C-alpha cells in the first residue's frame, strides 16, 4: 500500500502523464479533475462526469497505481465524486408569431462536434448526430439520445444546432427543454390555442428537445 507522505502525489502523477499524452488529451481528460481529499489510505477525486471517470480507469489505471493509494489487494483506492452542474432556472418561452422570429435559439458556443470527447462508447451516437446535422429530416429522423447525467447529450444537441445553423442557413431551428415544452403545452391548452402551437412546431425544420 502506498504511504502518501508526500501530499503532492496527484501533481506528480499529472507531471508524469503530461509527458506521455498529447496536450489535447491532457486538457480533455485531466485538466478538470480536482483532488478533494488525500491520505495514506485513499484519494477522493472530483471528475466532470462518469464518462471521464470510466475513461481514465480504462486507459490509465496502470499509471494511476504507480502514484496513488492502493488497497491490500493492489486495487486503486480512489473515491470518485461527480461534479454537480448548477442548473439555471429556465423560463418557459412564449411562441414567436413571425416566421423570421422562430430561429431564436442560442446555442452554447463551447459545444461543437470538434471538441466533443469521443470514445468507444459514444462514437456511434456522435456519428448519428453528425448525420442528422448534415441531412436534417432525412437521416435518423427522429434521433433519440439516451444516457446518464454528464455523458454529453446536451453537448451533441448544441453541436448539431451549431452545424445546421452554419451549413443550412435557411433552416428554422428551435431548441427547447422538455420542461419548457410541457409548460408551453399546458399554457396553450389553458388559453385554447393548441392549434397555434401545432402550426408553430410543424413549420420548424429542426426541433431539438433536451
């Protein structure tokens, strides 16, 4: 078992691994990991998502064992904590009345296909999302993406939206959360304006529901 007299073991591991992987790999997989607790028996790491946790265990376990605490059986003594993303309160949007106002969606500029972290478990879904972006309404229509929290679903949806807006400028896009969509439906039922809501959504070229 490793005795962690030196509290900088994680820093030493990062220095070690940084010399063996590319800068982009380091940035994607290690730059956002934080040490929450460290003692001679175990280390607690905060990771952005469970996908990052699984990836570093699958690909860097042998290197981690060299530096970090282990059990008597030689297994890594790591506790992982998934970083919580603070969700902003979303206000249900009102339906635009003019066709030119319908493409009012603002996509996160940090979420693109180019910087999406791709691995064996999500290669297909990225290819499917890219296929939809390249041929809206023709490829994988509809496309349903299912997965746990922090695995990149929102990233792919925003990437898809960015791509369509860039390469299909005439397409009318709307991105909305499930909660906001339900709120819109309830409001239109209450106001007896469901037909107006139907016309709005049927006139869209691309509807993204997160």
